[in-house]
C-alpha cells in the first residue's frame, strides 16, 4: 500500500482565523473546501497543505496536530 501525506491537521478554536494567519505568514493561499473547512495551500509542488479544524475543547496546551493520509490503493492483508 502506498501512502502519502495530504495535510497537517491542526486543532483550533477558530480554524478560519488560524488558517488565514498561516497563509499570510507563509505566503500561501487559502481555499474553502466542500465541507466549509479552511485549507492552507502551499505553492505548487512544495509540500503538504495545512488543515486547521475547529474543536470544542478549550486550549490548555499546545495545539494538537496529526497527519491526514491518503492512498490510491488498499491491499488486503
């Protein structure tokens, strides 16, 4: 099975605001997907996108992050 990283997902209290902050800081672009999520898109071919997501819990430490992965095929094991 071949995996690739699609996005670095970041927990946020205000995902749109966080996404727009990082887009401005990095010089990347913002897109809103079909689920109304804010995607921070790097210049073509330079890396993975950032995906801030709203979470209901108040922040008590650093923002939690995880990779969103995708595959073109899933093989039975």
